[in-house]
C-alpha cells in the first residue's frame, strides 16, 4: 500500500487545490500528505503561499503526538531501531511517522528504495508513514520545512513521530529544536566510548541507547552503559529534574525495545505534568520564528548588489592596510545603514 502511495506522490499528475489537500490530510490520506510535504519543502513563491495556508489550517489538529528525535553515527542501527520501535508503537495502538534527514548527504538521499529496505516492516504497514530526506539541494536538510512536515503528519493522524538524523555533527541541534525527546543511539566500542561523540551532542540527549547488545557484544554494551552513565552523572542534570537514562538494546533481535518505550512514556508523563513539554514547544516555536527571520535576512543581505559593492570596497581598504578591520567594518555599517 505504501509503495503505491509514494510513487504516486512522486509522479503526481492530479492537481489538488488547497482545500482538497487540507481535507485529504484530515481524512488520513497519505498520498495527499506526501503531496503537501513536497509543497512545504518547495522554495517556489507560489508553493510557499499554498503551503502556508495548508499548514495554518493544520495547526489546530497538530501537537497531539510525541515527537522523538533520533541521532547516532552511521551504522549504529538507527533504522533498525526505528523499525522495531515503530512496530512496538503500532502494537500500542499508535500511528507512526518517520521523517529521515541526512545533512551529510552521505547516504542514499531522498531515495524511497533506500529507506524501504532500511525500515521494511514499517514501510509495509498502513499505520506507518515514512518520508525520506529532502533532496540534497535543500538547504541544510533540517529546517522549518521539517517542522511543518511534523505538523502535517500529526494532522493526518500520526501520533508517534520519529525524526531521524545522522550524527555527524550537523543537524542535531536543529532536530533537538523539533523534538520533544532526543534519543542518542550508540554502539559498544572497546572502552573508548566517549571519544567519538561530541560533548555537546551528549548534553542534548534525553536518553542514550547502546544498541547491538547481543552475542559477543553484550558484555561490551553493559560496560559502555556504565561509562555513559558516569559521564552523564558528571555533566547532565536537566533543569526540570529528568534523569537521563542509559539503556542497552538489540534492535535486530527486538530485545529491550519495551524498555526504550517505557523511557519514552515516563518522559512524556513527567514532562507533561510539570509543564516542561508545553514550555519547550513554545520555546521551539520561538526558535523557528527567529530562525526563519534570520535565514531571510541572511539570504537577502548577501544577495544584495549594493551590499556587495560597499563591502568589497571596504575589504580593499583593509587589505591595502589603509584601514583597520574594525574601522572598515564601522565605515561599512554606516554606509549600509543609508541603503
Ligand atoms: P543506521 O545507519 O544507524 O540506520 O544503521 P542500520 O539500522 O542500517 O544498521 C546498520 C547495520 O547494523 C545493519 O547491518 C543492521 O542489520 C545491523 N544492526 C542493527 N541493529 C543491530 C543489533 O541490534 N544487533 C546487531 N548485531 N546488528 C544490528
């Protein structure tokens, strides 16, 4: 069922108007959902107008899901875990959506076939929806469009959203700003667990899962858990009292998935009851508001020919030693202000 839906959205022939798209999303039509996400990813002006109307209409039906960001190095087993966790969620009566993002363009970008082989069971299930990464031409991979895609998925009835990104140093903080809960997936190493990961990424995590805790790896995974637990105890106290758990699991053998699920439920309950969840979502909305403004300012600033003219003239005065960088910058700013 899913295959047909996605191929149709890729080669969409039928034209829908905005109201039809909105109604289609509300009725749970994943073909139309795919179409709408393509619109929010588009940078064409006319598409932006339509996308804006659709997202606006969807806002009131959104927000009723748990949004999970998942990161970890390539090969850690994120897709296998997403498949297992997603299936577990379906078993609990949820509808699961996966938005995968790959800012490094290291993987099979935007390839439906690529994601199909990675999350096979979810792909075949009608209560699951998988949206591959935007094409590599999209700016930065993670952006306001991903946030809008989350809103559309929620309005389409998906109430368990997983946003996957490859942990290569980019994208994590943007995904953190989209998700209620941020899960870091690691694999057992040979005692040098923490060397490969940036401190900043560990600090973003709401839980760490050591995957591939099976066979010969089980003991190593248990050791890794202790190392992570110690590192987290030293550095990490969430201001609202959440103790960041470290779990082991085998996504492949589906061992420990119930423990990961329990962590998510505990987090949801605790963060909802103390008001943190809604506070965090408000902060995130504010973040994306200013993020869009900043992107707008930057794009317009750097593509302005007058700005270029003024800056390159001032740059020359710096290079020739006629003005100090500070002086030249101040002169440039006063000229820019007159534009
Ligand atoms: P991703 O790049 O993080 O999405 O990783 P994948 O989910 O594609 O998994 C990478 C490889 O690790 C695949 O060959 C999986 O079969 C394997 N793998 C994933 N989870 C486990 C696990 O729990 N145990 C073992 N032994 N292998 C796993």
